[in-house]
């Protein structure tokens, strides 16, 4: 079942009436001078009118919710409830997608889709009016699906991907225990990878290159815009930069390259862009890779409530983010080299690593404090709520991420290099069944604790924000988890973001006070700002149990609690995220230099307290 491209005809600018607006731009004018998107729209106009490129417009839309993704993929990939997701609905350009993906066009326009393929002579040019100040903002593209024949045939059942042994929707397992991997087959027996292609274009990178990262801040007092060019063609990107800078006279630091690596070598290929021109048989018979582009906007400073600037920006997402598919039929193929993902870094080594030399300076070595806090809370829960409370430590992030997933075929579930990746309880599959009515509690290190949080202990200072989330991982028809995000708690790093927001800070000291537990030492008290506690309470089944005696009817209104309806029959998953490593000094929104998450090897994983249901 091979899909193919048909020719793209016409210049379709259907959103916002831009067909009429664009001719006004190329000559400038007051509107062009006041609209931060004007330089990039002039670029689009030039590529179409002067270069003769085919251009069609898509639109950015809010993430459409988990049901559609679960229906298509069997999973919602652990969506982060604190992060509004947006996706690019890209013009299809005559491409025929598999039927199970054909309905992903929330605008109702069937000529665009959340999932897309690209020719080697094409680019997506996305114009972004930057949002108000927040903890995090990014654009990141993923390879969502690839033909399974790219992967080692010995790892797959006989006939897989050839029609003989492929059972759509059925999971299968490869590898040797304990290093087995459960794969999922899509409706046409493509293979879900969902691995990132490159470094994310995030607010830290934008600030480093353009000198600003959010609108309405000292470095951008009104509105500012950038453009991200997603392409597999180095020559096409260079031409776009030349037109924008040398020809049109604009600042090229406002253009950001999101390269999609290509290779003619099937054994080492990371991406498969165009079967007709890039590969010789048998690769030319494979289905092209399918991509998606995701934008994340997390924890706005103004809280995102009614009347706020951040909510206004989100409500106008269709005009604040524009995307165009540009096809240059005369452009030769000039492959972009395999990107080098920025090496993960850390500021302080939370673990201490007493037996192993650390590449990171010793800092908040709070491992003993984390164990003590966990033990104190566990003992209280056993004495006041249930003697069956037990503890487990969240597992380490998977070894294969990003390109590792693309090469091996290991499902990446939309992971990002901007976080220390996803630590879930319990390893290896991250799920647990709970006794109805009893809370599940996360106890962890506040990786985003900054020097402003304490004067008596060295802060962790390893993340711009920390989050702990709970997901419903009920089994789908293929007997794999749906991983639907239900709730989370977060905390920003004050000096890294410029504002403090969240409920993790102070949560450890607060719950000990509520439980009537005295600190065992002054050192422990001093280190508490580096720790957090989150209580996920099953309000659908029973009343809260903290603080107090655990008797029925006790309210659960403390800042460290999250009241959430957890289906009692469903397994759940706890996941921690620590986004972006702040620089070691001069932390402020105007000086952030790093663009990657901390190294997870030097971060402590949270402990999870729960009462497991009987098997």
C-alpha cells in the first residue's frame, strides 16, 4: 500500500482573507510597519510572485482532545494538562493519508491536516506572533509514523508490514527480556514512533538568537514575531534566508531553521522524505514518513484566566500563528545533515554520586532528605489511612529518545529534548492499579527551586519549571495504555522565568505541618524548599484523607492536593517533567542561554506512595 504525491496547483490563502491582504504588503505601508508578521508575509509573497513557488496556507489550531488520538493511535501520549498544545494543520498538497488520519482537520477544511508529508523540495514556513511571558514556549516537529520495513526485519513477526502477518491495531513485542519493547501497529500497518527530529525552537533559543522571547516584555514591549522554517532541503532554506535578508532587507535572526535530516542510506536513514527522488529501490516502494508539528505554551505569568493577555493570545491562535507550505519545483535536493541534539546539561548534581565522578558540580544533595520525607509521610498514611501504603521510585527515562527512537523504532510518545524526559512509576510500564478512594502521593525534588527559595540550603536549580502529572492508562483495544493526562501540579523557577507560580513550592513543609510531624533536624528543615509533595485524591470515590485523621468527610482543600475523578477500574501513571536547564548564573528572561533539559542521570526521581489494588 504505497501512497504518493500528486501535483499541487494554485495559490491557496484561505485563512483570514490573506489573498486580498498580501498584495498590500510587498510595497510596505503603515499596516506593514505596525504588524510584526508583515516581514514574513512579504517573504511568502515574494516566494510566490517572484520565485514562482507554489504556496498554500494552513492554520494553527488547539489540540483537539484525547478521544481522536486514542481512536487513531490507541494513546494520548501522556498529554501535559498544564500545557495548552497547538498543532499545525498543514495543507495536504495532493497527498493521500491513511484513512485513520484523514479526519484530523479541526477547522473542517479537508485540504489541511494535522499529519503531513513533505517533498524534498518543500518547506513549511510558520509565522508566530510570540505570546505573553510564560515559563515555556516552543515549536517542535515529530516523525509520527514510518513504514516498518525500515527496521530490522528480524525484530518483527513474519510478514509484518508486507500484508502477510500484519494485524492492524494489534500490539507485538520485540527484544529480549528484560529489554523488551511493545510496539503498536496503525490501521495500515505503519509504525508509530512519534520521535522528535531536532532541537525544539523554544523561548530560550529564540531569546539567544533574536534578543527577545515573549511579547510584552522589556525586550519586546509590544508584539514581536519570528518564523520557523521546517524543511529537509538545506539549499531551499539558504535561499529563503537570502530572500528575507539580502533581497527584502529584513533581520535574518528572526528566521529559525528546523531541519529534517535526510539520507540515501537505508541502514542509517533517520528520515524518509520523498520516495520518488531520494531513494533507490527497495526504499522507493516504502510509504513516506508522516510528520506533525506541535507548539507548547506553558504556565503564563498572568495565569491565563478571563481577561488576561495570554488567554487573548490563545483565543486568537488562528491569526497569531500562520503556516504555509512552500513548494519550489526547480530547487535541487540538498540534504540537511543529521542535526546534533544539544548535549543535556545540569547545574547541580542532586544525587551526590559519591561513588562515581560527576560531570556536574555537587549541589543540592538531598537524597537523604527525600528518603526521610517519604518515610515520614508513608508512616503517617499507614497509621491514619491504610496499613497497606507502600512506596516505589519512578523509573529512569528511556535510553532511546529522539533520533534513537527513529533509528530503533522504539515508541517515543512525543518526548522533547527540552525536558529531563519522562520518569514514570513504576518501571518498566509506568502504571499501577489503585484501591478506590485512596490517594496516590508523589514526593520529589523541586528541580526548579532557585536561590530565591532558600538562604540556608543550596537550591536544586536544574529546571525552569517542574511538574508532576497523573494520567489514566486504561487499556485500549490493542491492550496497551491510553496514557490520557488527568491533572498535574507545577512550579516555576523565579529567577529563571522572572515570576514564581505554582503549588509545589512550600508543599513539603505544609503537609508535615498539617500532619503534625516535627522536623527530625535543622538540616532537614533547611533542605525542605528543595522538596515537594503532591496528593492526587480520588474525589469520585471517597472524601479526602489529608490532613487529619482520614475519617470520611474530611475536606481536601490544601494547596498540595489535586481533586480528580480517577476511574477506579483504570490503571494510572505518574510522570515527572523538568523543563529547560537554567544557566548557572545571571538567570533572567533576558539572559537565558541554554535550550535543553537537564541530564536525567543527575536528577533524583520522585517517590510514589499508594495502596495497590489486588491483582
